[in-house]
C-alpha cells in the first residue's frame, strides 16, 4: 500500500496522486507540488489515504509544502498575468492571419512556461507566432491544440438541461460515449437532440447506461412469448424506465392487453433485449429523424469515438 493525497489543478480538472511525505495535509489545503512540467500550485481534494501500488503512476511525485500566503499571492498574480497574455496572443494571432481560436492561457507556478490552448480545423503553422510570444514574455512558450470537448470544459456554460455543463462543473475525465447508448435508452437519434454544447454526444448518456444494460438483459423483445399469471401471451411493448411490458393475452374468444412488471413474467420463447451493437445502427436510421440540413454535418461526428 502507498500513502497518497489527491491534487487538482483546475476546477473539475483531473485528480493526480502525490506523495504527502511527512506533511500534515487535509482536504481543501492549497499545496505546492512537483510535476513533470515543473513546480505547480494545486488544491488537495482527497486527503491522505492508502491505495494499492498498481493504482499509482510511477514515479510518485512529492508534495513540496503547504501553500504559504506568499504562494497564494503569486498564484493570484499568475491568474492576472494570464488575462493579459490572452489579450496579447489574440492580437498576435490576428497580426499573423492564423485561422485558430485561442481558448485559454496558463502560466506554470514558477513562470518557466506559458501554455496557450487553442482550437483549429486542421494543422496550423504557428512557428512565427511562437517566436513573437517568446520575445514578449521572455520564457518558454507552448501552443497546445485541443478538441471541442476540452474547449467546452474550459469555457463552461449551460447545457441543454439548463444546468451548468457537467464537464466544467465536476467531471474530472471525459467518459467514452457512443451512439448505441442513445439507442439503448430509447432516445431520439436526432443529433441536435442528443448532442451537447460541444457538438458531440452528451456525457450524461453514460450516467445511467449500466442500469439500462442491466434492465435490457431481463426485458423480453417485442414478439416474444411469455408466461403470466393470466396465461401465455405475446409481448407488444416494453418500457425500460418502468421495467414493465405490455402483453397481449386471450381469454376465451376475446383478446386484451395487460401490463406486467418484468419480474412477474417468464420467458417461454423469443429473446431478451440485450445490448445494441454499433453495427445495428445505420446512418439511414439516424437520417429518418433529421429535421434540417444543418443536422447532416453532425452525423459523422456522432460516430467518432470519444
């Protein structure tokens, strides 16, 4: 077992483990740590605890000290410098006529490097821009191209649900999301309705996926024959959320439909819903629910692995 603390460098950022050494650290303490890119200022979001050695990415870097008042002031000064650097970089991008969008600027705590995050449609030749920025800031310059999901996480905003975006609020890492999740949850396959602000599939599709998968394993497909307390019947409709099925039954010469919970029926013939395969979802199926031409450009993005 290894003793560690969890440190986060940005709001809703990834949590990294560090060696607390002999320091008395608690949750919400500001700390100065040694990272691969130098000395950094962070917040202890997980107090000292012991974890298995194979859960640690070696080598485990140490926490150098609790942040002092001087450290905190320097961190705040860096935040102000980042705002100024952002404005300067935007002007320089315009001067060089580069097709790129600046998203964020970050100073390392020790000021040994300034990192500029940007988005662009393709590759950008920013060599001259780097030279200009290096001459202005007199330090190492790094330009890092990021994707649309990272852009949304950095900028933040309100999601389609009306709440602050998950990625900017609490998600440390992006989970893999696929179109089959929407299919399994019986959601509309209209890209505009299942895409987030970033234009990719909404992260929240992943939240209840395990529950849907578990229910579908016990839910008979439409057309299956099941045994009920009223006799055998054919499944006409199933409801994953209510964990129920509607069954067509026959009483003497009369047919009727009744709803049952899935634990009240037993499969006689047919199959269970199970999981949806990516191959089972065609572009044509998605196009059926496309409302306008602007949706068409989203189709290929939806099939990209995230």
